[in-house]
């Protein structure tokens, strides 16, 4: 049985669109030691070409900025360096402290650089520094959400260095992005896409070096060009992060005595760069106890809240695994399926003669593996596998004082495979398959999605096709479902329109 959910015509009137040749800046190589201190004392900064003449993007597009920004690019055998001089009245520079990746609406100025290392005009890295030297970084992709200066997935965190200094006529940002924090090819001579962003909170003015026309579809396709990169050697990317933790916990009981237990845990994370483009991540018995917690959300809707992924292992390759929108990594290691059921049954249900001794609220992982990267031909490949241990609630009968164990989550295996081919003109074709297998007569699932986006050479018209098929296996026999989304329209220019249609089965949620 089919259910047609939407059939929409969307019209937008915008200003005139003018496409210009991308700007170019040349990176200057240096063999002298570089000190990232925000002072720009190194000789290379006096010789490197300057990127200036930024163009406003908001609140009004196409104007000359209120303040001048000058940017230089240098590199050596280990890293690429950015020096930015943002001219402004030092007494008026906004300098609010913020957490990492959360400058958003804060009262702070910032500068950002973007690298499209494969120059596919779709995917990029973003590195942002506020006027208080607080860092933000993100992976840019066509599906990434944007918000107040951040143009990608901020759950990705890299290791890099930055310093800020204040001058009589502005402030300076100096950045060092090591090669091991980004992926690029082994070509002897390379050209990257590059973009610079300067934002003044006082003026609420954002400016790009290469114009980003709001009338043009896409973001990374409006980058400038970075030339002059020669003989870049991707470093060995290998890291081991073993851990061991211990503790002691006392849990006061009402019907039972106080429970005392020693806590112990240990494991290891491994990251290995198989090649200049592909990375293998592995984690053994991970402990995510130190990961930032989620904000409390009062959800009164019938739909679940999807929280941001904060666990470091899961943030590598997010632009690939999130391509079709069917993989939500927070389900791996989430609350056991029968956790709430046990609590409810003990509290006035069929288990009201029992007290809970132990009911784990998190499913522990045995191990997880992830392989991700992109070839020279712009084929993105992502493979993910994780195994979670079975969880049990331990109960005690308050009449007989006997203990019993109830399974709340079965041994589970999670698998994801993604193939994403970037094409010309910002077009792409991707295939994603997710699979969940649980031990015993438990619920299993398999979902496959295709995501196709095609744009003409002038980036004026586009077609999007997103078919998805799911199959659920359970003790009642299971069921299948599908969803198909289609959209066609004019995506750039003064006058835009689109026609979209969505059809899905009643079993699809």
C-alpha cells in the first residue's frame, strides 16, 4: 500500500547571478623553522603573495567590506600555514570566550580557512579561529548543515595549532595545519580549492575572499584556487591510545543492603593511515565515559531526538557515512532495548516482587572498525563494523532473596558500507547499505539507499533522486518498506523553482 506524502512546487525570486573566474593565491614554500605565535616574524610572511579584496556575503552580498583582511599561505614538509591580518579598531573587537565548535551566535569575531584538497568542488575541511584563539573545525559536504560561520559537520575534530595577537589596527591569526590532519593525493604538483572567511560580530558582517553568491547553488564550488604546492609528502599516520580506568562505587539500597563494587576498565584506540587517502580506525572495548554529555531535551513530539555524535571514534569519515541519512551512529552503544521495560515492570508491573541490583543504561562495545577515504578518481569508500556485548539486568526477589538475570540487549553486529562517486559539475552518485544483526530471535534490519544528484554544466538546473528500501526481520516474520524522493528544478539564478514528490510505504517511518 502506498502513501503519497508530498507533491510540491517551490518558487523563489532572487537577485541577478554573476559567475566569475575563481581567484588564485600561490602558497610559498619555506625551509626555515616556523613558530606559530601570532606575530608573523618569519621571513616567508614578508614574501608570500597576499589574498585581499574580500567581498561581503551578509548582511548584503557583493559589497566592499568595512574592514580590510589580508591572508598569506605558506607550507613546509610537515604542514600548511595560514597568516591572516584582520584590520579593525582593537577596542571594538568582540572577544567572548566560547567552547570549541560553539562560536555560533556568541559575541566574538572569527576567521576561517577552507581546503578542498581533491578539488572536487564538493568536499572540504574547515578550520576556524576566534579572536580569543578558540578553535572550530568541520568537514564540509553537500549534505552538511551550515550555521553562523560553520559550513560542515563540527563533530569532526583534528589536531592543529593556532595563535592570535592584537595589533594597533586589528588582530592577527596564525594557523598551522599538519598534513596528518587532512587527506590529499600524492601528486607532485597539486592545486587545491581554498576559501577564506572573515566575520565581525559588531557589524554582523561576513566576508569571503572568493565571492560566495547566494544565488548560486552550492558552497565548495565557489572556492578560489590554491597553487604552488609541490612535493607534498603525506606523513605516516599511526597512533595508539591505550587507556585504563578504575573506581569504586557504593549504591545505597532500600530493600537491600548498600551495594559496593570496584570498577575497572581498559582498552585501546588505533588510527592508521593505510595510504595518503584512506584511514583505518579501530577501537577495542572503548570507554566513552569522558565524552561530553548531551543537553537535556524535553521532547513532547512522537519523534526521537537525534543528538550530535561526540565520541571521537565515530567522527572520522562522517561526510561519507551520513551521505544518505540512514546511518545514525548514536544507536551503536545506546540504551539497551529492554532497559525501560525492566524499570517499569519492577515498579508496579509483573516484576514488582523484585528489586533492581543492576540495569546497565549503556550497551558496551566489544570492538569497532572503520575504513574511510577517497581515491584520486573521487570515489569515496566507507566501511564500518561494530560489535556490542549482550547486556543483562540483575534482579533480586525481595521474598526469597534469590537473584535472577534478564537479557536486555542481545549480542549485536552493526555494518555499514558506502560508495560515493563525485562527478563533474557538483554531481554525485552514492550507495549506502546498513545492516543490524542480533543474536537469537531478535529484531534484525537491512536498509539500502541510493542518492543521486545531477547538475548541468552551468549549475543552473538539477535533478535529485533518493530511493530507499528497508527490510525488518523479527519473530513475527518481519516486513519491508520503501521510500522514494524525486526533485527537479532550477537551482541557481534570479528566478528559482522546483517540483518534488515523495512516495513511501506505510511501514516506512
